[in-house]
C-alpha cells in the first residue's frame, strides 16, 4: 500500500539517513504484508463492536494494541487505511487505532505513516484533523529541509493513491514552493521527481512533461525515473504515440531503455490491444540486448485473450498441453507473441538444475505466464533427459505457492492450474506433504513420464 522511496544521500547525512531509510523500509514491509490471522480476528470482532457500541469498539482497539506486537498492530492499521480495504465499515476507526498505537512504547513517529493518515483523513472528510497533523509535522521538520521534502513526497504519493485532487493540488503547490525557494539540489530533485510522478498518477502526463523542461532550466538532468513516469502516464491513457515519442527522447538524451521501461511499454500496448506493436517491441528488446523478465511474460501473456479465456474455467479441460497444440488455437498475433517469448532466458532463470534437485519456481508469475512456463518446462526437461550430458536429478520440485499472496488467502489460481495440468498429463508430481505450495516427484519417475 505504501511504496518506498529509495534515495542516495551524500555525507554528512549518510549514517543518520541510512538508519531512517531502514526504518522506513521496515515500516513499508509491515504495511504491505497481507492481513495477519490476528488482524483478521480483530477486525471481525471490531465489526461486531461497531454495530453494538462505540465504547465496545474503543475497548477492543485498546486491548488489541496492548496485546499485539508492533508488526500485527501496524499491519491491521494498514488494512484500514488502504484504498482497497475490504473493511469499509470500519474506516472511521482507523484514526482512533492510529492514536492508540502512538501511545505504545515501541511507536516511533514516522512521516510516511503520518502522510498516509493525513490522506486518509482528508478522504474521510476530516480535514481539520488532517490539517492539525500537517501543522504538527511542519513544526517537527521546519528546520530540516531534506526531511520536509521527503514528507511532502510521501504526502503527494498518498493523496494520489486515494485519488484526492484537492489534497494533491495543495501538496503539489507546497512542493513547488520548495523547488523555488530552496538552494539545495537534492531538495529540488526530490520535489520535482514526486511532482512528475504525481502528475502522471493523476492523469496529467503532459504537465509532467513540461516539468522535465523546467528541470533542465534549473540545471537538473532528468533521469530514467522521470522519463518512465511519463512513458507510463501516456501509455495508461492510450496516448501511445506520445509514449513512443518520450521513449525516443529518453534514448536521445542518453538514458538507456531497460527491462522495466520495456515492460511499461508492453503493458500499455497490451492494455489497448495493440498486439502487433507488442511483437515489434519484443523484437526490439532482443535486438538491443534488453533481457526479458517474469513481468515481461506477465505483460505479454495477460494480453493474449485466447490464453486467458481458456484458463478462466479450469474444469472445462480445454486448454492445450503443449506449445505446439497452443499455437494451433491462438490467432496470428498471439502466435507471434509466444514465439518471441519462447527463446528467452526466463525459463532458465526460473529453473535450477543440479544432481540433487531440479526446481522450477513460479513465484511472481501470473496465471498465463505460469501456464506457458510449465509448457516450456516440460519440453526443456524432455530435452535434458534425452541428453546424456545432463545428470538425472534425485528430486524434481515445482514451486507454485500456497495462496498466501492471492486475492483470496489460501486459494492459489496458479497452484490450481498446475494441479489440473499434472492430472491431465498423468504426471507423477504430487503435492508435497510438508509444503502444500510445491509439487514433487523422484527424478527418474519424471523422466519415465516425459520420455
């Protein structure tokens, strides 16, 4: 929910800000984790408390915070603050929960969390409370310009996540004032980075592009970060020619197009069903030596409607079980896309092969990517088994996860798809008795199955 901001800070700020950065990262890890079981029980009890009595809810909050470790308490708070929370009825209790957390001895004031609270209060219409927190923060950071600009960066990011135009405009104006008044290059750069990113998040990439020119006027060379924000900003709006123009401008300015940027371009093409452009971009990546990644697979295969529709209902048993069969049911553009993916190194990076164990790790792959990788994996395993240079591993494992990070906790679409493929192909791979997120079998048994 709360994204981290990675910064390089020169001496004499290094040691202090490294500690601050680690604290921020730790907080981010706590806040982005899925809701814990303790948190689930607390929110369920809280929902009953709200319907009965506000005092009962207050007692539940106090008891929960007092008895919970830091991680559990902050994790529950994060779910109430999230724009995607499933506990909208409890939103009004996020601020009381935060205030109770601040009373704990382990609590450390953190500008990132305060920014989230302020944006949340603003969204709830509690603008007086939000303004009080802003004033309190300004009084803490008034003489520390670098920390102040980072607070504003966090704040503008939080307002973007809540799609708050009023809050965004107000914070944008504060950052712009810092840009014009500060003599610090660091402060100017951090402010402009967040302003550009925020404008793109709010659907104003053209205004963000104008800020690139303002950066140059102020003697600041735009980096890949600013260019990528604008590329994605244009792309998500379907302004693909503008997106391509910025890519060309970035390359002309000497900033290399990398895998992250390429995935943004591919995702934008896919969102607007421009499959032929995706094919050309994949070819450009190969010609330029830009490596594919799991996210490249995700962006491309999510856009293949034939594959995704076949995987929607696994009980129909109508999805192909080999790459050859797959290419026979895809349309021409989709065939071109999977052929571009087929000879990439993504499978090699996902698969570890040695004499003790061969492991295929599907973590990070969306459903279509995991499906296609399994098809590639079966072909590659067959080739290696038929090649005497490769030793047959003692054990073979396919790691697909148990659903801890799925939309519905404990239900993994990837695991369900892999299980269906294993059953339909009469595979000897079975769910590991000690790790339900893995399929496992002896190496020589898998060889007999594939060969």
